[in-house]
C-alpha cells in the first residue's frame, strides 16, 4: 500500500539526510587522515558506510511501498575543525538531528494511521539510541584526553580496532 504524499516526502527527506550524514562522516575521515589519526579516520569511514546503508534501507522501503524515490540536495558538510573534540561534537550534533528527524517521521506515520511504517521506524529509533551513546562516549573520552597526545593516540588506536562486521 502506497504511503501518503506527505509521508513519502518525509521518507525521501530522510534518505537525503542519511546520505548527507554519510558525506559528513567521509569529510571527518579525511580530516583525521590528514592529521595522521588513522584509527579515528577508519572509525569515521566505517560510520560513513553505515549511513549509506541506512539511506539504502530507507530507499528500499519507499520502493517497497510503491512510492517514488526522490533524493534531494545536500548541503556541504563542515570541513574545518579545531581538533578531534570538535569533530566528535559535530558528529553528536548530527546524530541528534537524525534522531529528531526519525522521531518526527514516527509521529507523522502514527498521525496518518500508517501502521506499516512503525516496525521499520522502531528499528531506527533503537539504532539512534546506540549511535548517540557511542558517539557521546567517544566525545567524553576525547575531551578527557585533550592536550595530552599520548592519551589521544591511545583513543585513536582503540577506535581503529572497531569491529567492522557490526
Ligand atoms: Fe543513520
Ligand atoms: Fe548514524
């Protein structure tokens, strides 16, 4: 069953947002690469891949429902950062914006009585809880390490060990 025009537009907006998020993480990966923080760069690349997968899942969902996929324009992501703490602070802001957007989608689907959307969106609501928590933890640790290169390098190597099968 097709979604309402309004709901389909909101799903399309979400596809664009996940792609923008993927691009922003790629930019952050490049920043860390240039700073030789290779673990943080690898973590960001992995994050970027995950956001692209989210975009694809939303895209497939729109198609499954019989609606048209229309990807919108993206704004250029931030490219200048004062250091690792600012990068992760921006990443957290981004995740919070995505969470708010998915919550809006859920409310819209509920108000429209479109119950078929609920299980799909529920998964992403849970995913966002994890995303905010993991980025928030890294941000706190990077802030603790500030001005101590040895501590920052330790976090960097830990992030480089992120399990890419998750
Ligand atoms: Fe996402
Ligand atoms: Fe995310």
